[in-house]
C-alpha cells in the first residue's frame, strides 16, 4: 500500500514508520490517519517485536498542524492524534523513537510516548503549546509519569525547549549519540530486542505497565474533556492560535 506522508516497512519483527512530510514533518490529520491505518493493521501481529518511529527531512517533527486546532477541525484533530497513542498502547509491544533536530509539540509527544528514545546530540525537545494558548494533552498524561511531577510542570508550563542531553538527564531520552551515528546507533539499540520472543516482550511490557497501574484510557478521556470542553471554548486558546497563524503576539484576556 502506498502512503503520501509516511514510509512503512515490516521486516524480521521490526515495524518501521518513517515520517516523511517535508520539510519539517508537521503532523496533519491526513498524515496521522495514515499512521493510524498502519498501527491498526499491525494489531494482533504475533511476530511483531518493535515499532520504530523515525523521520526523513529537516527534523523529526515540528508538531501538529496549528491550523487544524481551529473550529470544527479541533475535535477531528484530537481524535486522530490521540488514536495514534491508543493504538500504540494496544499493540502492547515496545515502541522506539529515533530523533534528530527539532522534536516539538505533538512530535515531542509522539517521541516521548515511545518506550525508548534515542536522539542525536543536536536534537531539541519541547512542548511550546502554552505559548499559543493551548496545552499538550499527551504530555500532560505521560510526562509526570516518566520524569516526575516537578520536571513535567517545568517543561509544560514554561514551554521551553531543551537539548537532547538535558532531555536524557530528565528521563525523556535513553541514549544520545552523534548525528552521524544516529542511524547505525538506532540499529544497534534495537538489535537486542529483535532477538527476543515477541510474546515475552508483550507480557513483560504489560507487567511493567500493570505494575505502574498506568492505565492510559481513563486518564486520556479526562484530559480530552478538559481540552475540548474547557480549553478550546476559551477566548485565549482561540486568540493564541489565531495570533500564531497571523504571525503576531497574542492579546490575552485571561478568559
């Protein structure tokens, strides 16, 4: 099957989804629907051991299309965006992100939601959504769980951008390598898992998640309700998004 915005390969237990929407892999609904179609087709694939997200172009991903946050498109965007994480969760196998250059907004959420992250030393991570009047729903769920409440508050509330090394120190990234090494280092990083049983990997990941009592669905439903029913009906969320698209500073009314 051909895709417009991604490349897909399934070989020897490794499923690879390559983001390929030039120049900066902005995640729009069409692209996310393609990713969701692949993840749906891989559900129940007994010999699938690892899903790898990597990218072509100038960076891993600059985030979700801001224009699709507006009006009637917002619920559709959230549905497609969150479906990626629900499907990744339901696969029940380890997921890996191989990151270079900018990894921001929804792109950062996609990377850090993965169980393992390898990044080149020049990669930049961040959730700048608050600066345009919204918040990152998946980061609100996953970041306090993987980096602790205070570090998650710092990153999400400030919207600041951090280096790959700082992301590693905060627990968002497992390994940092040079840009030249990223592709070969990713292969070496994944190789040990591909030699293991897919069923044992699934049961082990399930045990880890159960041990954390970390159930995605009720948490994500509560966050979606706040995002769509409270945030997206506020003046300042609309103002922030409009200001971004019109390349001006937002005028907050605090309502």
